[in-house]
């Protein structure tokens, strides 16, 4: 692998994956706020006798409510869900709606919206329907095309599928087409 290819690969990975800075900043801010509140409460507890007595009564009430089984179980379940969400945000890859391709000399980054527009245009042209009646969704490995025909005018599914395959192979991205033709058309 040449130096250019390694650079292309690194840049394309950065552009196709979402950063995790926002969840990290939110978790760090919440943690910092909780630690500052505990620090302020600890200092206040050392200085003020009334606060010490009030917090003691509050902690006694809290320990009495924790004697019931439902409260600790609910609190534990909530914390477990929160931990799973935070773990998922940290580990799972955040994908952006972009596709990447490299050759020996270039790197290509294409937004999924550009791919959907080109597929919709070619399907509309080849199937003989209005461009506004073709809806395309690009997923990770599939391309879903939904065609709403004009009432009474049939649409050839094979020509629509071949238009999707030809467009995808022309731009160099592989995906499995799924073409759905609505049973009810619209009145033109």
C-alpha cells in the first residue's frame, strides 16, 4: 500500500464515519456537574450545622424508601439501560450517508442523496414515468426503489431493475436493487 492509498483510506474513513465527540462531551459535562455538586454539598455539610441536620433527615428518608424492593430494582434497571445506551454510543460505528471508493490515483466520496437522485432519474427515464413518482432509498447493501405509475399505464419491473443496476455499476458502487411498483397508480 502506497502512502497515497493510506492517506486516501484514512480520509475516506473519517468522512464516512460520524465522530463521537458530542456524546463524549455530554457524558463528561454531566459527570463534571455531578462531581461539582457533590463537592459543594460536602463543603456545605462541613460548614453549616443546619444543612448537616437537614441532609441527615433526607438520607434517613431515602434509606427508608430504598428498603422497598421496587425502588432499587427500578433504579438499577434505569442505570443499566443508561449504561447500555452509553456503551452503544461509544462502541457502535456512526455511519454517515456517504459512499467511498478509491482507485490507484483518486479517492471518491459520494453522498447517498446524489446516488438516489441519479438512480431515480435513470429509472424514471427508462420506465417512462414522471421523476416525482420514483422514490429511492439507499441503504448499506440495498437500494429500494418505489414507483407509483400513472393509472392504467403498466411499468416494466425488469427495465427499472436494469436501470438501477446500470446506474450503480456506472458509478462503481455495488448494491442489491429492490424495485416495488405500487398497485394503485395516480391519475395524471
